[in-house]
C-alpha cells in the first residue's frame, strides 16, 4: 500500500467514513440492493 506521508491514507479513511454515514443516513429511503452495492464498493475500496 502506497501513501504520501499518511495523507492519502487519511483521505481514504475519511471517504470510507463519509460513505458509511451517507449509507446509514439514506438507509430508510434507499432500497436494499442499493445499500448492498454501496457496502460492496466500500469493502472493495478498503481492500485496494
């Protein structure tokens, strides 16, 4: 994993956190398959 002085890693974590809070926030109105896709994309993003 490559990151420039921890900055990129922090940015990635912030993206994951905001994606999670967005998913939680729109959970009530969003269909289940959309949530599943979002979670899958977040997991894939964490692995990369």
